[in-house]
C-alpha cells in the first residue's frame, strides 16, 4: 500500500504538470485577448481541480490494474493455444468496451439530434461496437500469425477513401469522427495491453512492430461501416439545423449534482459503462481459461481507480472544460477574427493532447517494453503538434466551407507515402498514436468547438461542417511521428 500511495503522489504531480498547457492557453486568451474573466470562474476552477484528480486516478487504474491484466490475459490465451477462443475474446472485449463508451454515445446522440432521427443513435453505437469487436479479433489473429500490419493499415485507409467518394458528404465528417471516438479511454488501454502482451510473449517478435496497430485498425473499421450505413440510410445530402443540438448540449453540460445521492448515481453510471468489459474478462477468465485472476487485489483496486477517474473526468469536463470552451468559442465568433479563431484551434489541440492521459500511458508502455529507446517527451510533443495542426486545418475548413473529402484524401495519401519511407518498426506505433489522441479530454472540447462554429457561421451545415475535427486531429500525429522517424533514421545513417 505504501508503494501505491507513493505512485499516486508521483502521478498527481505529473497530472498537474500535464494540464498546465491548457490552463496557460485559456488564461492567456481570457486575459490578453478577451480581457475579461468568466462569470462562473469558481465552478470552472473547481472543474479543473476535479479533472486533475480524475486524470490521476485514471492513470493509476491503468498502471496497477488494466495494463498488467491485459498482459496476463494475453499470456494465458497463448498458453491455451486456441486461436478461436482468443479471437472470440478479442471480439467480446472490443464490442463491450465500445457499446457503453460515453464518447461514442455522445457523438451518436448528437448525430441523431441533428438529423432529427434519420440517423439512429443506438444503430450507430451497434455498428461502431461490432466494427471495433471484429477488428480486435482480426488484430489478434494478425498478430499471432505475423501478418505485416503496415500493409493492412494502408490498405484499410485506401478502402476508406474509395468508399468516401460514394458517401453522402453530409455524413463523411461523422464517419471519420466515429473512427476517432471508437479508440477511446476504455478501449485503448486494454487492446494496447493485449498487443504488447502477444508481442512480448512470442519469440522473435518486436513490440513496436508487432504489438501495436490494434488502435489504428479499430479506428478504420467504424469509418468504413458508418459510411456504408450512411450510403443506405441517407441516399443523398441534406441540410441539418443545429440549434436544437446546441441547446441540448448546453443543458447537459451545466447539470452537475454534488449531493451524496448524485455522486453515488454518477459513480454507478460510470461503473455501468465499464461493466461490460469486466463481465467479459470474468466470463473468459473463469469459464474459458478456468483460472483465477492473478493479483486480484490490484486488479480490483485498479478498476475502482478507473471508475473514480472516469467519473472525475465527466464532472470536471461539465464544470470546467465545456463552459470555458463554449465561452471562448462565443467570444471568438463575436470578435469575427480568423487569426484568433485559428490560433485558439491550434493551441487548444496542442494543450489538450499534452494533457491526454491515454496518450501518456501508451507512450510509456511502448518505451517500457520496446527494444528501441523512445524519447517520451519528444513523442508527446510531436503528437501534440500534430493534433494542433489538425484542429487548425479542420477549423479553417469550417470557416471557409471546404470539402472534407478532398482534404482528407490528400492527408491520408501523404501518410501512405510516408509509410513507404518510414522505419518498419515505427509505422504501427505512429498509426496507433493517431487514435490515442482522440480520447476523453480532447473529444469533448474539440467536438463542441466545431459544432458551435458551424452553428454560428452563416451558410454552414452542422452535420457536414461541424463534424470532422477529430478526423484531422487523428491524421496529423501520424504525419509528424512518421516524419520524425524518417528524419531520425537518415541522421543516424549519416553519422554512423
């Protein structure tokens, strides 16, 4: 217990440091650009404090419970030598982690509201969950059989772009964003742990080359399936009115109960979100593997920390991140300054990514188990820089009304070219980092920002223009990390 308390203190300090960029950006805009202080400054400050505690508990839950459990399950399924049961477990885990994920529920509900029920929220959730479950099962089979991940991912993105050409433009942004939110805070740690566990246990496999790629695959399949659903559900483009969405979202953001009953209900709701994952693990562990959970105390404690952390995220976001994001977006639109809109877009993308707990956890896991030494700080900066550039370009697209298909096609084509020249051991890792960035902190702020801009800029369609920022936030980190790996490789050869 002393070791856990010491680790908690260290993680708390780390969480505070991680959130400093967001605070600097927000305080800078409020004081230097808008020269005002929000009316609800106390609740916003309280929200940020709660977010810091949520990040701390979340990271602790991953370190002491989720990551060790993922590695352990991989080893046990490998010992059982049953490809069928391992793949079935992967499907069940991917499906259960996605079906109750808050970010997926939020985006699906937004789509249903905007389209006045033409796109059904539950149907969207089922499609995403089946997609993630299926590709997780495929990822396990691929990893065990040693199929080259880079070619599969590149082929997947090519297929996405081909289908996008035939997809109604109104749903393209939603489809790409669905791929982003599918790789969320619940899914990422477990499937990353599974991949690392398989690569570590199999002789002759590289953790970076063979253990990663699961997250990238999990992001691609919802893009394909949601676009196919859009082709059959919509049939043609249509305009959507976003006023109802903005009103509903605002009401949801400001409703926080701090009484004992409200807190207990919130914790229970958060526990319900990860209950499908727990049931999947328990069923396969005791009925299929027929073994007790190793280090049961740490696993249980880890999931308790995870529930507390996720609940802290939700409350902190409602109190702090959503209100300040809406306030800044309102001021930016009122000032009618393209420069400040784009500056905020870049800075908020950079700042939220630097504070993203899932990103920090995954990079540390890669550095810990990889045979290649990774500079954690540089990788985080590259990813954050990529997200910042992605949000900037996505925001410029909203303001100018550009077609998302053309921009996304150019960007992913560039990623394919970089993959040809990048070191093979870095490609899967780089693709996964593009999915990890779109998690609990980034998605709420970025999605709200995009929808608010599209709603308040004349001539913009909320469904067509409001969605898509998450897609840009996902592709640019792939470009920055792959580009960095190419340059580093050339410098090493030149100085060798």
